[in-house]
C-alpha cells in the first residue's frame, strides 16, 4: 500500500460519494423519526456489505440504532482510531420531498447535507479505502449515531464507551465555511420548564385565576439575565407555549431553555441560579418543574488533542489545504463526550458547508475529496 493508492482511490470515488450522499439526504431522518434514521443507517449498511466491511447494529427501542463498523489491522490488538458522526437531522417528515438533494453552482443542498450526512459519507469512504488497500497503522472503528441533534440521549453512553477505548477521535461534523476545523466547543444543556397555574374566567372571575403564562414571563426575564457574554455564557428560552383561551387565565405554560457555556466550572453555578429562579414563585400559587432533556459537555483542547490537530493540519497541507486552522465554535457536538473521557479529539473534519439547520444549508462539493484525503493521511501519520 502507498499513500498515493489511498488518495488516488478517494479522488476516483468523488461521484460515488455524491451518489451515496444523495441517497441519504433524500431520506427524512429527524432525531425522533426512528424509522427514517434507521433507513439512513440501512443505506450505509448496504455500502458496508457491498465492500465486505464488518458492521453491526446496537439496537435502541426509542431512537435510531447505533451502527458500528470495523477495519482491522491484522494481528493488532491496539486501541483503534474512532471515526464518528451522526445521521439524524433537525428536520421533520416531508422535508426531503419538499427540497430533495440538488447541486447548483458547485454547492449541494438538502436537509442534513452538511450537518452531517456528508461527514458520515466521508468517514465511510475513508474506512473503505483502508479496507481495500490496507496500510492503516492502527485499527479503525466507525460509529454512526442517531440523536445528536437532541443532545444524544441514547448515544452518549455508547460514545463515551467507544471513546474510552480509542486512541484518537475524529468527529466529522461539517468543516467551517472558512475551511477550518473545530478544536474547541461550548457545552450546552437543553431544558424543559413546566409551570402550573389555575384557570379562571379572565373577565368574570379574574381574581380566582393564577396565570402560568405570567409566571413564565417573569422567569424568562430572570433566566435571560444570567447571560454573560464576556464568559461565553448564554441563556435562551427559544420555545414557549401555554394557555387555554384568550379569556382564561393560563393554567399551564412551558418553555424550552438552551444554556451554553465555555468553562466546565460554570455549569454548576449557572444551573444553581436557574434552579433558584424555577423554585421561586413570582405569581403566588404557581408551581414549576425543570427537566434536563439533553446535554453536551465542552470540548476543551488538551495537549494530546493539540498534537492530534497539528498532525491533521500537516496531513491537510499535503493535499493543498494550506490555510487550515483550528477554531472555536459556540455549537455543541458529540466530540465533547470523547474529549471529556480523556481521548484526544478534534471535530469539524467533514466537507465544508454552512447555514446548518436552515433551508439554505449547503455543502461545497469540491471539498469532499480533499477533506477525505486529509483524514486518510492523518490516520496514516499515526
């Protein structure tokens, strides 16, 4: 095996990568759509089967199954390199039919095209190259998860388990629009706030009512006031609902809270402040409960992760990506889980794209091959 065999083969697979990407983008796979997420997984499994790559499913009753695949190094019992990615999206059923995979002016469009079905496709073809030609200095494992967009409630223990047994983790979230990769990320907690009040006719019996919406409004102002931009702490109540009718004091209200932070030490302090606000009744007679629905931990760059980045950066230069740098992202990802268990981790290695989570999400088609080649060369460099 030579480096050229790997990189030349990946270059020859450009259209095959696009074709596989088209297939999976055209399958709806919102995080709560187990059938759709598993259908995307089945398409990836078909690729593994066609190329003789061993794979298995780790079943989950609620969310999509985790998919594992392995490219062995004969005679080796070393820790593997872990290539990681998720196949769920933020979009609901019908989105793929409304705006299927299309290519225009060098960019591909469609739900999840950048975040992150293209990164999973790239990982699969890099693993396929090593399965075909050999030469990988360490075993390679692929992990394709199912629920990252909602905080990985089922995938987190799987990711942490696989991360602990890996020598390094490459998480192929989309490359930044600048072409950079991600070497640090914020942590995030997604919470549900439920408030109970008392219904009453808002004209004839106003004094008997207890407004849950009024209580929610007070709490939102207090929660948003915890934002500290200098420390990288943000609070956002992004969804609210409640009430029974316009002429009834609201017996129920709810809000969805997004907390982001940089320093792991800030988590406990901010959560304590939120819980204090939740426990206090601004409107007498209301009660409230707070539930954590999903959580990501920050990606904090360790010395080993810095060395992993420098190795990848050197590999990227070999394929012409000479300006590539590492950057910090306010977004969360599964890479935080593997970084937190102490495994060297870098993120954002996927093909370059932008405007994730919007109808304008795009992928730079010409970035697919060089990003795949850079990852392969980084693996070869050890």
